[in-house]
C-alpha cells in the first residue's frame, strides 16, 4: 500500500509540473503570482511567515516533511538487501523530496494567486492542496481556451485526483507510521513493562491488541477534528503544530546519540557514515537546526498572543512524555526491573 501510494503521489507531482509548464507557456510567461523582485523569492505572501521568527519556526514543518524515513527503519528486516536498498532509498527519497518541494512551490505561482485563490477562498492547512490543484486545473483549461464550464470540470477532476492520491499515500503512510512505532516500542523493550494484552502477538506476529487501542484513539481524534464545527480549524492548527513538535523533538536525542552509537561495538551488517569527524560535524549542524525550529515554533504564538496555541504546542509533547515516564517508572517498580537503567 505504501508503494502504491508513493507511485500515485509521483504521478500527481508529474501532472502538476507538466500542467504548470503548459499554463505558463500558453500565458506567455505571465505568472498568476507576480514576481516583483528578489523579495518575492525570500518573503512569503503569507503574513504568518514574514518575520524572521516565523520563518525559522517553519523549519519544524520542513523537518516534519522528511519524518517517517527513520520509521521505515522499523521494517528494514522485511527488505531482501537492506545494506544496499535502505541507504539507496533514503538518498533517492531525500533528493526527490527536496527537488519536488522547491520546484513545485515555485511553480505554484504559475497558476495560483495567493490573495485571490488562497486568502479569499478561506483555504487552510487541511485543504490547501485541493485548492491549489483545483485552481491549476481551471487555469489549465483556460490556457487551452476551453469554455469556463469545461475548465471548472478539469479543476474538479484535478481535485478528485489529488484527493485520491493523498488517500492512497496517507493510507500507506498510516500503515507504516501506526505499526512501526508500536512494533519498536513494545517488541523492542522488556515485555514485562507492558500489560500482557499489549505484548500478545497474533498469528502474523503483530501486537494486535496494542494496534486496536491505538486505532480507537486515532479515530476519536479524527472525529473531533472532522465534526468539531467552527473550532475545528483552530484545533487542527494546534494539533498540527503539537504533532510536528512531538514528532521532531525525539530527533534531538536520536541525532545526539548517533556519534556515541557509532563508537559502540554493535554487530551491524552495513555502515553508511564511515568518517567519524564529518559525522559529528553533521550531527551538530542538524541539532542546531532542529532545536532552533522547535524553540521558535513555540515562541511564535506567544509573540502573537495566541497563548492557548503556544501552551499546547510546547506543553503537549511534554505532557505525553510525562505520561510515558510515569508509566515506565511504575511498571519498572511493579516488576522490580532494576537493570533497565
């Protein structure tokens, strides 16, 4: 499912690029989002990301865009040749994501005007992709001199296509992201820390009860966002920021521990980072980026007097971390596991 979703997304990226190129050619180089100078390339039209602090806070979104690569490591044992396929997949995936992001963000301006097509339509974080593709479809039909009704229909087809593509891609991502962490946490730790039901494996070797518990929680969360009325958008923004910070914060420890891990004499079939000094320099650089992004993500809503957003963005991950810590200490004390520290 993850592979099918990946191919769907690659196909929609190609459609976006080809359609955008045709639109700009047919419009004789006329951008929907005008370029007024070099400022257009470094200053976002979005007022929420025009100050240095908000720009730096966007780093968390950028880091989160690559989130999941380390999660794939949880299913690396399913690969035939992990020593070759895994590093190759990471490199190809990183390059593809970087090129796609930069190119498609720039090409969005070929057919989409920020004020007219995004601000005035009330687009938000949840539906922005559909708005962009729908607008591109209409611009594509207009560039081909089709009647307005046909152009609108093309816009709807593009919207449905990216929605289907997103569904396939996210379903694949959900399967990996929902299963891999549970597998790593439960099957990768002392089973005595968990209730017996959580560690029970079904005939496929999967902790099914833990998966069902997680599924119920996620479904309830989605239901609250989907049917929450006027407050749903605000809640979704808080949930997105909190999720980004919560998903990014563990990288601080994972990245920082990596040089020490390399010094340990663990059995490993392959090794990607062979130059230790270069690895340490890279780790320090990435740590600075991640830490700065997280700090400013929490700081931004405080400066904008959105204290509820700031509280949940910063405290939310801490709250769940405390729950995990209390659970760990309680289980450890209950079973007398003194050798885990």
